[in-house]
C-alpha cells in the first residue's frame, strides 16, 4: 500500500516505530496532490514548505527519543474557515482573499501540539454557506468518485481531500450538515460534535449558535482520534463545555450489544432515493446483527426544521458578516467617495451571490416588524425539535437515519434553485438545531456507484456511543 | 408577492449592499419563494413554548482578571487595507 493510503493511526504508529519517517509520508501525500489535485480541486492553499518543516521537526523529535504526540507526523488538511497564523484564511470568499490571521484557532493549536503536519487549507462554499462547494470564489471542488458531481458542502474540499488521499484526515465545520453531507457524498467518515464540545475560537463565525468544528477521516477510529485531539474545554470560547476531551478511541471496540437504536419514521418518507433507503436499511440490519435492538419512533417536528434553520442561520449570519466592511482587514473596494459608499461597494464586490442572498434573508427576518413572526417563531420551533430528540433519547441510545436524501448531485444541478438546495439538508439540520452530536459513515453505494452515508445521532455528549455504533457497523461490513 | 423590489432595496440598504437591477429582481423572486416556504411554521401552534436561547445548559465561566499578552499594534494593522501611523484609515465620513 502507498503511504498516502494509510489511516492516520497506522501512519502514526509506523512513524513512532521508525518504520517510516514523517517526511516520507508527507512526500507521498504531496506526490498524490500533484497527481490528482487538477481533477479534484480540494485545496485553496497548499503550505508545502511549512508542512516539510513540521514533518522534519517530528522526525528530529523522534531521533532525539522524545515522546511523540497522538498525531505525530500525520498530514492533516484544514478547512479554510479555520484561522492559521500567517497562512491565508479566505473562507472561500473574495472579501477575505488576502487575509492572513495573526493567530491560530484553538483547534489548529491543538493539532500542532499533537504533532500533526498541516498540509493546507481546503476549499469550501463561501463562509460555509452551501451544500455543494460550488459557491467558492476559488473555483469548485469535484467529487473524487465522479468528476461531474459535487463533493457536497460546505466542507467539500476537506471531504474530497480525504477521499482522494490528498490528506490522511481533515477538519471541517458543520452548521447545518457541512461535515456530514460531504462525508456522505465522498465516502468518508465525518463527525459533527455536540455544540460546545470543540472550541470555536479562531473559527470564522457563520451562525454562532449552530457552528461546530468536526473531523473527517477514512474510518471511525481515525475520526475518534482527531476528536480526542481537538475537543476539550477552551477558556477563550464562552460556549465551550467544561471538562476534558472524551476518549472515544478507547471505547470504540465496546460494540452495540444490548443498545437500542431508534429509527425515526420521518427520515424515511417521501423524497428519499430508493438506493439511499436500501443502503441505510442495510446499515441498520448490520447493527442488529451486531446485537443492537431496533425501535421505530417518531420525531414529529422534523418537517419544520428546514424552515426554522433557514431563518435562524441567515439571521445570525447577517449579524456576524456585518464585520466585513473593508476597514480592518480583507478586501476594500477602491475609489469610494465616502465611508458609506466604501462599505456598500466593498460588500457588494466582496461577497458572492449565495452569501448576499443569506445576508438579505437574515436582515429581512430581523428587521423591524418581522422579528417576532420569523426569528422568534423559529427559535420556538427549535425548542419543539429539541423536545422531540429528548423524548426519543429517553427510549433509545442512538438514532440512525440517512445523511442526505440522494447521493451526490451533478455540478450545477441545483444552482438556480436555492430553496431546492436548502431542502437537501433536511436530515442534517435538526441535529444542529438541537446541538447534538452526529456522524456520517459510508454504508453502501448507489446504482451509479456513488457513496451513500448513514447518519448515527447521539444525545448531548454522546460521541462515545456514536463511535461504538460506527465501529460496530464497520466490522459487520468488513466481515 | 410578499417581497417587492422596494422591500429588496430597503433590506439591501440595511445590509449595506448595493445591488444591480438584475440582482434586485432575482432576490425579490427568490426571497419571496423562500419566505413562502417559511410560512409553514405558522401552521404550528407554539403557544406557551419557550424559545431556545442556548442548546446546552452552560454557566457563565469566570476567570481571574489579570494582564496577559495581546496582539501588538503592528500585528493588528498588518491586514489593514489602508493605515495612517497606528490607525486604520477610512474615506471621509463628513
């Protein structure tokens, strides 16, 4: 097997044992990038020299006999919405096209401390607004399984990089499904942790009450390994949950015997592709074969989640994106006659169509006379969505559903119909509204050979349970 | 039509965006369709239901009030589109 095809755990262990060097591994990944990146387009920025220095530092530390970190020498890609000190962080937007953060995000600091080698910054829908990675000012990313299809979004670059072996693992962010849906479409494992589990310090805000950083990897164990590195309390994020990171990797082999898996009826109704339904049903049967009990139940407010989300998220975005005004950093339109003119021209030239659409939508629902009818109503519906989950988790340990109603759609297919694109997030959005952890794991293929993901949802802080179920399914599938 | 061209122009003004005539038409049509979809929430009786403020119950954490290093002015100004000494420079306000 080529080095770039190794799992993060295997690579780390082989480096620690001295069988390979971090530099060999990095060169293998860089070679792979040269080979496939033209077709995939996973990266916005590749930091080859910095990565070489990091890999050399890991190799030197090993030669000196130092204790190596849990990701020592593992090449990891980082979504371009996560701040990296001195390395351009664009959010896929023209307005931040030249922005070099003066500090690292907490998750990047933790990756570095763990010995990870950061290869570059991955492509994304502008400001994480999109489900296809077609809304990037830096070109689109293609699905490694079929170049005519989208990789999913908004963390499409991260998912494609892991799937195409241009990185061993990656970080993404998930506000309404942006880690899980691209993971599903690219055939990799992706986790959206419990809200507050992972620090948002240094992660450019889209919708602050929904945003969460999550790992993408080739298997459940690698995903758990990354979570262990990036999670845990951070005093710099006021919504960070107290306490250390969970040891999901330590518990991952504990199996699902005796656990009850809930199957929410509303996630298997109309509009779901037959291939998706069949693949997820096979996944559920696999978990049953591994000893889980299955219970059908109802999450009755599911049909309202998309409407509530596309009020709350744009409302928060319109406020968060007010900071892009051309004053302190980022793009400034030249030749403005006044300050107001400068704001308007900077923002109109700097933002793309989807971002403007969401700023407009968010500004409208928060504007005088509409706040109660839209924003407050949506936050009330959010309470009902959360209650559905509370009641479900009183009866079961985890829930299983599809991630997306279809496999990856074709490039350009949904660009003219934003509402249709929003509706494709129907199975991932409720998790963000309720702040729950959920993971996407490959469970089958469509008739065209495209990957299909199964979503495993847990109660708040239930990541360990989710990883046990994900690993149990991997074992059944491999058998 | 809930969203007229006038509404779009008003909202664009609030959001500090200037839109082309074509954008105004497109957003009027798209926002109208999206908001019509949102109206299904009105079918749901939410009398007596509290709205969500935080998904995870958290207490406000306190820390000691002590001086720690922060960004120096040079670092803070490094990304500035235009500067004058240690200030951010903007076009004339008045």
